[in-house]
């Protein structure tokens, strides 16, 4: 996705969406649009977290190998 928001910004937007939906003061059509946006953000954040986890794993493996060779 080329238009992905940074993780922190995505989480802030998700919080806004949840807050709007919890108030239960918006039209159903608008609520559905927010819900759809929220689902997309959840999927994006999930993928970003998986990518972060993979990077950390690679870094830890590299660090452990470097320390083992000393």
C-alpha cells in the first residue's frame, strides 16, 4: 500500500473512529463508512506490526550470530 499512514497516526485515527462510533450520534451510512475505514486501518496496522516483528527477529538473529562468533 503506497498511501499507508505511519503506525502511530493510524492508531490515532482508529481511536477517533471508535470514539465517533461509540457516541452513536451519526447516521447509519456514515457509521458504516467509518467502520469500513477502521477495518482497513486495523488490517494495515496488523501488517505493519508483522513487518516490525520480522525486522526485530532478523536483528536479534544477527545480533546473536555476531556475539556467538566473538
